[in-house]
C-alpha cells in the first residue's frame, strides 16, 4: 500500500442491523379491509395519510394517545402513513386497504 493512501482515505464502517432505528409503533391489520390501527410505545401526536402519488388524504391531529384507528373512509389502494410523536420524532409506514 502506498504511503499517501492513509492521507486521503478514511476507514468506513458498515451499518449493522442493531444500529438501525427500531420501530416505535405497529400498524395492523395490513392489508386492511375497512380500517387499521396504530399502537405505539410512545404518545402519538398526529397521523397523516398520503395516497400513492403523495396527496394527503387524511389527517388527525391532537391525538395525545398511544393508540389510534384510521382509514374507515379510504378507498382501496396503497397508502403511506406518517406518524408524528409528541417527542418530535416521526415514523413512516405503508398500508394497503382492500375493500
């Protein structure tokens, strides 16, 4: 190995599965026939649902709880659910609604 190599190259470590963020919530059932529930270890503040093209189709704010049920009025499709916690952290989940 050339002596100049150490000047320009830095050691890079690979991210292992234990270093990845653990999910703070569960979304079930998935796929859902009517509605789906989100349960969390921490308090949920807001849930926003987007359709496949990124259009917001549902929003529930001021929840302040660890469980919420949504989706009753959503047509069949695949949705992205953004969960915002009172801690300020956010998490994204994917759900399929089949009616």
